[in-house]
């Protein structure tokens, strides 16, 4: 019996050892380790274990998010009725380049950041702008200067995709802290520049650690490109193919799991205050190899993407993993957050666009409270963001109520009341405040048909007795012509003279085109005119350009008639069609320009004037008049560009002056042209001076302010010519 009892005691001892032995060999990061491994607890700090999951969103919170994404609960449940593609685009629009004001506010105002010293880790540091700003904020060290870093740092691809180099400096708390900020970068060229600038600015002595390595789920070695330093889209899969490996001159780089890296390179055994991960689609791999590190982390940021392993995973996988670690995660946007933990939509499983996630450990009550407050204000913040954009564009105040649905970001999407906001933006570019209108006047002077097109080219107020030299005055002129002379066709005329020999002449038909709005857009429409002209010349012949033979009569004149007005109308229609394609075509931006096309007929027995004006929506306004033989064409006016108030004022001025001319009776040939020219330039000058808040009753002896102008004349007899500055000044001074 004694031996049997002794054997039983031995058996129980062995079983006890086998049962409890695994607890002493469990890998770091498991919850049971917190209760068993007291030795490790003394060396490495961990955040308090939070057993409960994140709270579920309220019905009101889900409703607000669904409204923002244009989702309904039915759409969320039924994959076949998912919303259109722009719902994914709006997610990328809000969340691809976040502005983390919540974390900046926390560090600027709080002295208790959850630990005595600061520890930050940036995985995929790239150009270091985020790491420098985080180090300045976390260490509360004003000598860590992001502006100095930007000036010293130079790589092949210096531009930051999210303009991190232009972000404001982080505010510094009065209490400076000790600590570490790790900047981990695998690209050899980029790392060399990081280390060089860090040493030059003395940042390594202030707590910054630059490491040439990559972070993944396991440790080892991988190849990375050794060209194009600063490139932000080179991930760990870039050198997988032999061809790419040779082309990019790939070199081996050490790879660590985040756990192994922290054990080897991080001196502090305290809490990790901020962990930033940006590894081009392999962020989940980093999190998967960071179990024990996550147990020490208070705040986490990472990217979600369609590239790398993210393409085969759902965001829900990461959210659930982190929720089990005590984190609440949010979509991170521009000064706004939308909760993901406990507030997940099925639609997210079908979205893999470029976006960012921010997570806070729920043990950090103050930071968690700030982020929850930002979440509750997300809808308001989003409306304010678009509202500021609309205000900068000078759009109507009521347009901001459409911002929640991004009607102004998707070109062919109508608002509920039938508006296209992008077209309205383009219209606004053509009639913006401070721009100079273009005035066109067509009239008859005897048997000659005349056309005058003019606009102010001054960019600021100048007096005609300005003491500055001619070079300074010329600098005041707008650099580009806004009135373009387009030759439509040239013909060869042959007729009998009083002598025995024939007389030959070349007559050129010219159309004037006035450009309003964005000059680059206007010149693209001008190219449409040239292309249409070239096509008609090559395909249909000269007769389609308004050149039609009148027949042959023996021993008499055989002229060719130029119907330029018809050609002008066709070209204006082609321009309007091009504008309409851009206004309603999916993925095309509306053209922010308006053209005015004017011409006169050069016929022997027919007089005509054509004026056509296009707008960005594809609308076309035309005035085409013609008479026979001795009938006169009453002066007709068309104005393009300039603010609505400027157009109204200018129209009133020119109509009044032309009315006085018409009531003055018949004038001799040439005098009518001079009077119309004087009326045109004086009306433009008066309207311009009125916008400059200058009194219009300044006498000539007081040296009135005279703007620089463009004035072009087309005559059915004399052709076309552009007035010089001295000729325009003479017209202005003769009033």
C-alpha cells in the first residue's frame, strides 16, 4: 500500500508539471502571460487588459454614417444592391490623406500621455516628415523643427503624396519629455538621406533613431529597389520578379517582425505611445507579427489599401483583431473620424481603396474621449470642409447643403433640384469678380461692314502720366492676348480695270475670337476651332468655308463670295458641342472658359455680321444679321466674360453711346467708324475705372487713369488690324 500511495503522489506531481509547464513557455502577447510571467511584467510594461469589446454604435450613429455614404440598411445587407462606384471614391476622398488633429490636440494640452517618457515608432518612415512631427509633438521638443528638415532633405522624388512636408508644425507642450522616436525605412537611398539629415541636424542626440530595415510578420531578409530614392509606392513585393529586380537594382535588406525589432533596437521597456504603419499594402502583416508590441501600444495608425496583401483581406479582420486587444478603431480623415469598431458596414468588405485607420486603446480615457467627440461631430466637420472649398470658389451659399452627397465632386451627378455644381464652378470661372469683359460691336460705315472687339488688358490701376518708364507700364499689361485673329479663308479675285490689263487681289476673311475664363481651357477650345477649320478645308472644300462661286459671265468680273458668318456659326456650334461633352460626360471636367466668335461677310452684294457666344454648359447665344445692297445694319453688341455687374454696366454705357450716334443722323464715311471706336474704348475705360473705385468725373487736366487695352478691327474692305497703344490713347483722349 505504501508503495502504491507513493506511486500515486509521483503521478500527480508529473501531471501538475505537465499542466502548468506551458504557461511558462507561452509566446509573448497572450493574455494568460499577464497572470503568470511575473518576471517579464517587471521588465516590460503593458497596457491594462480590457476584456469587453467595443461598444456598438447607436442607431443614430449608424444612420448618420449611412447618410454620409449614401447607404441604406437594405443596401448594406444585400451585396447585389450596393451603391454606385462613387461611394468608394468618397471613402478615398475623405480618408486617404488624414489630418490627425485629435492626437495633436491631446499632446498639446495634456501633460499625462500615459507614460513618463515618450516612445514612438514609424514603420515605413519614407521621407520622415510624419516621424519628425510626431517626435516634436511627443518629446515636446521645439528644437525638432519640421521646416529645417524639409529644407535639408533631398531625394529623387521629393514631393510627398499627402503634402506632409507642408503641414503645420506640431504645437509643443511646456513639459519637455525624454524618450525615443524610431524611423524605420527599407529603401537604401531614402534611408541614407534620412540618416545624413538626422546627423546634420543633431536629431540622433535628441531621441530619434534611424534604422535601415523592413518590418513584416516574420524576420529574415528581402530585396528592395536601390533606385528612385523617396518613392512612396515601393513595397516588399516590388523585387519579386527577376526582370524588376535587375531593372531596379534590388539589394537585400534585413526584415524583422515588429516584436523582434522592438526587442533588438528599442531601449525603453515602457509603453509605446504612438505606432505608425505605412508599408504599401502589407500593414496587416506588420500587425500580425506585433502581438506583444500591441499589448504595449496606446495609439495606432495604419493604411488600408487595394495593393499588397490587403487585396485578399477584409478590413474587418484587422478591426476584430485590434478590438480583442482593447482598441477602438476609426476611419481617419481630414479633422474627422468615423467609428469602425462596433459600427461596421457590409459595404466596407467590398472597398479596398487607399485610406487610413486610427485606433486608440480604450484604457486611454482622455484620448479616447477626444476621438469619440470628433466622431460625433464628423458630419458637421465634413460639411464645413466642403463649405470652405465652395466659399473659396465663390459659389452660392446654398450650394454647401449639397456637400454631404458630393454632387460637386462627381461631374454628371445632378442635385435634387437639377443642378450640376461642377458646371456652375466652370461658369463662375468665366464671370469671376475683377475679370475684364470683352466687348464686340458690329456696324456699317457706308458700304463697308465693320467689326470692333476690345477688352481691357490692365491688371491694376495706372495713370497715363505715370512717372514709371515704359517697361514698368508694359509689366502692367496682361501677359496673354485675349483677342485672337483666326484667318478663315483667302481667295484670289481677278477683275477688269480701266486699263487693258487685269487687276488681281487677295482677300482674307478673318474671324475674331475672344477668350474668357481659364486661359488654358480657352486655348483648348481655340484648338477645337482650328481643328474644325482644317477638317472642313480637307474634307468638304472651300465652299463649306463660305466661299461660293457666283458663276461666269463673259468679259465681266467673276468674284468669289465669302460667307464668313455661316462659317462662324458652324465653328461656334462645334465649340459649344465640345463644352457640352465635358459638362455631361462621365469623368470629364467641365471647361472653365467662354468664347465669343465674331465675323463679317466680305460679299459684293450682301452685308452680314455674326456674333456667337458659348458657355461651359454647352449653351450657345447667336446674333446673325444680314442685309442687301444699300440697306444699313444697325449697330449690334455682344459682351463676354467679366462679372455680371460689369457686363450690365458696360452694356448700359455702350448702348447709350451708340443710341446717341444713331439719333445724330447720317455720317460721312470714316467718321462713323471713329465714333464707334471712341464709344467702345471709352465705355470699357469707364467701366474699368468704376471697378477701381475711381471717380468718373476726373478732368483731362487731372490726368485721368487710362487702362491698357486690346482693340482689333475687321473691315469687309480693308481687312483686319490691331490698334497700337498710342492709337488707343489718342481715341481715349479725344473724348
